[in-house]
C-alpha cells in the first residue's frame, strides 16, 4: 500500500495540489504586475524595443484581423437574422434590436474576439517564448545584458492585448452596422431610432462594465499563455504541458470575467 | 521566422491609429446616442408609486421617444419624483395642458407616455412638475376580484329561498292569481262589502248621468230651438241695427245744423267787428265832449279858483 492511498496521504496530496495551484496563480499575478510595470515605463519603448513591439503588434493583429472580421460578420448576420425572425413571429420585434445589441455586441463578440486572439496570436507567441527558453535564447539574451522580459515577453504581451482589443473593436462596429442594415435596410431613415436604442443599451454602468470586460479579457488572453510557459521550472514535474495548463487557466479567467460582467449588467 | 514585411513600424502605427479612431468614434457615437450633446430641459413627474419605472426608460409621445428618465427620488411627502430629461428640440410636443401616464401592462415593462391634446397651448416650462396618471392593469386585478366576490355574495343572498326577492316574487304570484280571479283587479284592491258599495255607487252614477243627459237635451231646445235664446237674440240685434241707422241719420241732420250755426256765428263775428269801430268813434266823440267841457269850465263864469294860498 503506497502512502498516497491512505486518507492522510490523499489529504496531503490535495493540500499540496491546492498550494501549488495557489502558488501558480500567485506567480501569474506577479508576472502580470511585472509586465504591467514594464509596459507603463517609457524605457520599454526605446527604438530597438519599439521595432520589436511594432513587429509583433503588426504580425499578430494583421494576420487575425481579416479572418476574424469575416467570421464575426457571418456570425452577426446569422444570429441577427435568427433573433429578428423569432421576435417577429412572437410579435416582439420592438425588442429585437435591443436584444441583438445586448447579446452580440455586449456579450458574444468580445468573448469571441478574445478567444480568436488567443488562438491566432497569444498562444503562438507563448510557444515562441517557450521555444526561446528551451533553445537557450533566454540565457543568451541575459548574457548580452538585455532583459529577456523586456526584450521578448513584453512586446508579445502588449501585441496580444492589442490584438484582442482590436478584434473586439472592429467586430463590435461591424456588428452594429450589420444590425442596423438587417433591421432597417439600406436607408438612413432608421438612424435616429437605432441611435436611440443603442444609447438606451449603453448606459454609463453598462459602458463601464463593457470596457472593463474587453480590457480584462485582452489582458487575460495575452498574459495567461505566456505566464504558463514562463512558469516552466515548477511545472517540470507536472503531467500536463505548460501550454495546455495556460489554456485552461485562460479559459477559467475568461469565464470568471464574463460571469462577473453578466452579474454586473443583469443582477 | 517569417519574412519580415517592410515598414513594420508604419503599419503598426496605422493599426494603432485605426484602433484609436474606432475607439474615439464609438465613444463619440455612444455619447451622441445618450444625448450628451443635446440641450435638455427638465420635467418632473410625480407618482404615488414608481414601481416599473427605471432610469434610462423612455417617455414617449405618439410612440416616439421624446425624453429619458434620468433619476428617481422620493419627495418630502413620500411621492416618487421621476426626473425626465427632454431634449429641447422635442420639448415643443409638451404643452401646459399635456397629460402624462404611467401604464404597467401584464406583459412587458412599464411605459411613460405623454399626451398633448391642444398643441396651441403655451409650452411646458423647464422644471415643470406634473402629476402622472397611473394605469396599472395588474393593480386593478385584486380590486376587480374583490368586487366580483362581493357581487357574487349579493347574488347568492338575493336568490336564497328566504330572501326578500323570493318573498316579493311569491307576493306577486298571489296578486296575479287574485287579479285573474272572478272579480278581476277590483278584488285585488278591496273587500266584498266595499265592492258592493262601489257597485251601487256606479249604478247611481249611471242614473245621474241619464238625468243630466235629458237636461242637456231640454237646454238645447231652449237655447238653440226656433224660439230659443239664440233666435231672439238675432232679432234683437237686427232691431238694434235699424235703430243705429236712424241714429246715424239724426246725427247727419245735427251735423247740418251745426254747419249752419257755424255760419251764423261767423256773421255775428263780423257784426261784432263793426260794433268795435262804432265804439271807437263813440269813444273819440266822448273824449272831445270832455275836452269841450273842460274848456268851458276854464272859462268865466264857470272858472274856479284852483290856486292854493299858504298863509
């Protein structure tokens, strides 16, 4: 009988797991704070760093933007059509536009943008960082006197956040336009009524929660994968890969953020 | 590593610029949609109960939103004060005679509506306070149920076997049975002895009527018959007419006499004028005689000493 099969051993293992889990979140928060400080310090944006940042920013966003725009356009058309037809069949068409704006713009599109940014931009970037570490590039940079965090991690984190924010902004605007065209068609006659509905939805509280949600989702998808791969030393004994662990953590965080926004908006 | 595109920094700056532009446009649009760039005037609606009203809901006029609830607060008297911002461009639809309603339907939220019957009335001033009329479909239900229950109770009491209505109906049946009896409705109103007296009185009344009928026939003969009052009256009127004709002739003769008398009077008036002239002449002669006498008196031996001597 192994020690772990006894109740005491199971409890000890459970406590150890919880402690590791908490320690992992602690390191993630520490890394997020470190990167935030680096991102807010002007010395991080010198000429050479700026070029690296511009490269990651452009390559990360420009690759994801067209596809996600097309995807969000299709999703918006389908969902808006479903909502309009259903509401008309129940005689509730006056609520259709508000529902479309609330469901799509406030809830689905930011979540989808964050997921797409994670899949197309931040997870590959985290893999690059992991490769850099395992390939010795990390130590080489340190040997050159350059801070690997500032030189390699910060541009990727900023680019990942920007990618999520950009995708969310573009897709929200596209969804608003598609919603107008779906309800009123190619005419300007409904602009006043549409604007009034949008204004009614975006109350100050809802706008604040919406902004916070997009920013927090952007930060989470940018930071969590990179934090997981940087947490590689404690994870050597773990059964799962760092990338998969980072993905799970990122998803948990996104769900928490989304739930908090729902509570803030509708509770 | 991928082949690096040219002008990376410029393209990245373009992306950032696009993001900033999108962000700014969205913020400006939402501010515009929230009415942040519009001049508004305040309207205060007072209600006993603000249930169903929420901040941000519309006030509609003819189905169009013309205002938005900004705040709900409690007044000092416990009433709910609903503060509404109305854009100045839409305030023209609100007049001093406007009526505001808060209706809560069974399905959907509450709605605030404005009605302006007379659009030529003076416009509603800024900060005006108006009572809102509450039309609550669900609030009416308990009262309706209570009244229906009361109504059913009343009906039950009315239709009970010992109720007043049942007794009244029984009495009505007794009355109708007596009315359809041998003495008819008379038996309904009086007893048997009274009915006999009434019958005797009716016979006497019939006899009296027959006598009155005979009297009327005789009076007819006396008044309208050949020797009746009317015929004699006619003859009297004819005689009176003849008398009047004689009188008219007599009066004509009197008129002629009067004309002649007028002629005589005229002659007398002319003679009177001649007498006046004669009298004048007589007066002149007398005055001359008097003068002559005076002259004679002044002469001797008729002279008289008229001088008065004072000693």
